[in-house]
C-alpha cells in the first residue's frame, strides 16, 4: 500500500513577551465567527460537512493533508474531504498542526507548550514533551507562544480533529512566522524525527486571495501542480510565475505557502510518498 499525501485547495475571499513558563490553555478566538460557538451547533455543522463532502475511495495510509482554514461556510466541505481521506480509526501517536502566522512575523516557529487547546467541543491535549523538546533543541522554535493567541489557522482545524477521529491523539500546534527559505529548512529538519507513519501532519492553508473566479482557478491549478510535484523549487517557481502574471486582485497564491514548503522539505526525496489532489473548490463555487 502506498502512503498518500493529500492536497486540498480553496480560495477565500513587536514580538509578544509573555513567559512560556506560564501555564494557560489556549482559548478559542474565532468561535462564533469562523465556526459556531455552541457545542451542539458545531457538532451539527461538522456532521453535515462530512455527509456532503467528496469521499476518497482509495485505501491510503495518510501521512499529511493540506486543509483550508477559512470560515466553515466557505471551506468546511473541502476540509471535511481532507479528513475523510484518512481512516478515522487509524491510531496516530500525535497530530502536528502547522499554520503560517497571519498576525505577526518572527524568524522561526512557535510551538504551544504552556497548556492545551480549547474549542466548544472541549479540550485537546498538547504533547508538551515534544513541544518542549522542539524548543530546547532548536533555536528556530524558541519563540513566544503568544503567536498562537489570535491565530486562526491552527484553531479551525481542531474541531475537525475532535469530531472525526475515533482515538484522540495529542496535538503539536506549530505557527510559522518566517518566509526565509533557509529557516524553513531548519524548521523541517527539527520536525523530521516525527515525520513518520506514527504521526499525522495537518498543513493549514487556503490558496489564492482574491482574484476573479476564472483567474483563481488558473492560479490555484498552477500552485497545486507545484505542490504535487513534491519538489520545493518547482513549487516556489509556480508561486513566482503566478506573481509575474500580475493577476488582478491576487494578493497571494497560497496564504500558508511557508507551511506547504516546510512539508515539501520534510518529504523531499522520499520515494514511498505520493502527493494526491483530492478535491477543489473556491469561494465562487458557493
């Protein structure tokens, strides 16, 4: 059986100085905006999303997915498609959730180690042992956990994890704050010991912001083919080519491209891995 990496696409429309030793759970900040704040309403929405999403018919041992992080009304169906590609009964030791920062920049990555993640569905435990090892052993992870407090890219993935999986593995939430390619390679190398079949990696990213509908499809198609090549330089070339086209309204081809690039660095050269495009929507389809 080949291992699968699932790519899913959607178009959407001062350093923090808190001490990392302070113990505090990360509170939900986009509940009621990106998804329902009520537990029953959220469960109902997730149930509907999984019922109507496209289902992958192949049996795959999934190592990673790329899942969108917009409001569920725009991207929830695609996110459900991503999770549906995974055997919900498969037991992972950990789920690494990686997103690119929307609120601050810093020269590395921040991993949450001061508490657990909360959503209306309850608490998801953070593997603090792994988080602390990443921080203690790698200077690129030595950044304050405040990068997580207002960041939505990690949070919107958590209810899908809570709802979908039969077992409830701990998470390792990582926010990337840099676009330096050398630093991203260092982040990938730090994560490499856990990039194994025992762990799942969720890369949180939407695709193009905010071109017209047809131009979005063209740009997204180019970005997708760059990703499924499995080659970091091919992916970066696709992003550059999109920018050189001067597409009206195109702010970015992939808002979490640094997280996607980190995944490519992690998987580069592994002949047992296959990238697979599963489904595509953009906001013009709703």
